């Protein structure tokens, strides 16, 4: 008669940890054989990748693939890591928040293989880091000065992208001329310092919003936003030579 073996919770914990550790090492060994032993990634860079990634296989695999395809430079490897101030650390924290996790094109980094997917993934991390830096770097800045992640997500869902933060100003790109997009655009971006009124015609009426994008297919509005500036939001539309502040006055 076979002997029944009863495993305690501690036994199971040890087994699970061992399986995870062995699987982790197998993934690292496999990526080394595929990309390092074949000369596509230098041994020096691979050691930097493992060190930056704290030997976590999912990070090692992604960065090794990224380095092999020249998505990242050798000098940028150290920026990636699970520490709170580094890229993977920002990603891990953001994916635990329902609002910020929705900003990422994918949460499964094992599926990232193409340059555009990696750039999009990295771009979200950089934007999150820039948003934090801009509010820390200006003592007059508050959470209400820039759009929060919830508003950014509302815009993103309508195809209005946060393309960067420069000198504390968020820059949004709008190309979709649907009325639903305009309604979200007007509701979220048409905000200014208390007591101010926005006279930008594209925010005042859908017909104007639609006209300039329709007259110039493929063009975009660039909205520059920071409520700490009494003339914000600014908006540029290069094709119609419009470079306006919130009062609809030309700034160039």
C-alpha cells in the first residue's frame, strides 16, 4: 500500500519558491544561449542587464531582447531596475493602480518584441516619471496644476495622447475629429486658472474643432497645459498657422 505524504504549508512554500527559482534561471539561461552566446549581445552588457534587473528573469529577457535589437543603448541599461526610482520600479507601482495601469499598451512585458511596442511601454514610464518630477520640481506646483492620471486616461481613450512634459507643461496631441473626442477634449483640456475664460474657438464649438482638422487631413492640435500659467492652455495648429493662448491671441 502506497504511503500517503502530507505536505505542510511550509513544505509547499519551499517547493513553490524552488520551482520559481529554477524557472527563473532557465529563462535567463535560454536568453543567454539565444542572444549572448551567439554574439548579438555582449557579455558585458548581459552582466549589466542582470545586475540592473536583480536577476529577475522577466526583466532580463526583455532588456536582452531590447539590447539585441538596439531598442536601448548600453549606457541606458542602468536606468532599468525594480527600485522605486527606476523604470521597472515605476512600472510595478503603476500597474497596481487601476488608473495608471490602463495607460500601458500591455502589462505582460513578455509579449513585447517589436520596437514600437517597447517605445510605447517606455514612453508611458517616462511620462509618469516626468509628471512626478515636474510637480516636485516647482514649489508652486500642486496636483491641480497638471492633469491627473484619471484625466489623462479619459483623453487617451479618445485618442488624445500625452506626448511629453516640457518645463512643467503637459503637451497633448489631438488628431481625431469625432464629436465624442471633442466633448472629452473640451471637458478635460478647457480648464484655466481660476477666474479665467477660454476663448479658443476649437474649445468653444465642435464646428470649429472639426473644421481645421478636416481642412487639413492628418493634422493635429497640440494643446500645452499648465494651470499655473494664467494664459494656459495654449494651442498650436501648424497647418493653419495658429499659435494661440487661452484668450485666442497669437503668441507668435
